[in-house]
C-alpha cells in the first residue's frame, strides 16, 4: 500500500484525505505491507479501494455494508458480496439473488459480479478492506474499521440523503454513525445460509428503491446481466 493517497479516488480524497495522515492509518498501512510480504493478501493492492473507485462520493445513493473480503483465491475484488466474473457465486450472494428473483421477478444471473450496482450509486463497502488468504477476519481490528467508519460518517454528513443497508448484527452496530433523521436505514437479517430464513421475504430491494425515489433519486436497476454461457453460478 505504498503511496496510499494516490490510490484513494479523487472524490473520496476530499472527505477522507485527513484519515490517511492519522497515526492509526500509517500503522495499518505498515501492517498490510508486512502481511503481503509474508503471503497472499486479498484483494490485490490496486483493488483495496475498488468500492470507492466504482462509486464516487457524490454519486452514492445506497451504502451496503459487508464485513471483510472473501478470502479465497480469485474471489474478492474490493466490492462487498461481489466476486470476479467466472468465479462461483458464494452462498450469501446466491441468497441475495434468490430474494431478488422472488421479490422482483428478475432472472438469477450466471455470475456474481456486482459492478452494475456500483456504477448506479450503490457503494458496496466492506468494514475491513483486506484479508489474509484462507483466513476470514484475519485483518480485523487493525484499523480498517476506523477508516470505513469515516466513510460511513462522510456519507451520513453529506447534504444529499442516501439509503444505508445493514444486514446482520455486525452491520447494525454501525447504526450510531448514521443520521437517521435525514437518511433511510434498511435493516434485516444477513443473507448467509445461517440466517437466510429471516432474510428471505424481507423485500430489501423494494424498500431501497422506494426510499431512493422519496429522496428524489432514480431507482436502482437490480438486474445483473449474464456474462457468458458456461460460467459457474
């Protein structure tokens, strides 16, 4: 993570630049560099801020909060719940697709690449932005949470309202960071197989789009286009 300031997208540098000068962030940078020197860390260095790159600060209509990146080779690319084209769709995302299909009637896509959502103003943010290969939550408590809390606060402090999506107990702990008088919060069970029964039927996509419309924004087209025949799904 050398020259981190150069990797943080311009629109976010204006609101987060001071974070990069804080002692905790310098310690975090040194930690991640040591981890990369010792073995594989995901996502690759140039995709650590991929969510912020895909969704500029002024374009955020929805913020979906995940926990930490997928820790399997080739899976995560910096957007929560999303995987690269050609990678098998993980269980949580598969359940998100099932709910999307049941709720909106949209086809279940052949891939888990959520970039079409990100390009429409859906910030797919993980609370922790890096992970050691094969070890979930291995970079927890090293400083990423403080940085991503600053991302949440920045969106909350913005004059333009947004919708915050908090799935599961971990995400709901971030509720105090959000001005709930100006923004809408969509809460629900996590889509993982452990809690999917409570997630199914919660109609998050309709709730999000209704809130977006009330805030004066155009709704999100939740369709994910198929990429190619034969991709694992």
